[in-house]
C-alpha cells in the first residue's frame, strides 16, 4: 500500500489524518499519566511520546487550550 493510499484510507476510516490521530493519542496518554502519577512533566512528555517538555507544552496548549501544568493544577483543585 502506498503512503498516500494509506493516508486517504486512514482519514476515510477515522475522520482525521494519521498524524493528528497520533498527536491526540499522545495528549490523551499525557493526561492519563498526569492523573495517575506525580511524575514531572518532563518525564510525562517522554513517556507519552513527545520529544521534550516544550513539545508537550506547545502541543497540549494548541489542542486543549491551556498548559499541561495548569490542566493538572485545575484538576487537582476539583
């Protein structure tokens, strides 16, 4: 299967591109780790598949609307 055929098929099946799906899964994994552990965000970033904490921060803010640190603090306050 060619790369372009895979990309079209993936998007047709799931409604999002393979890259976007992967990024969303990484964000969900980071959220799970923030809920379940007190690990530093730098460790969570690596565990969730981001290259570093800055990448996690940038991507998380872009998709969720707030930083991962703020998300974690607000969740802890509830």
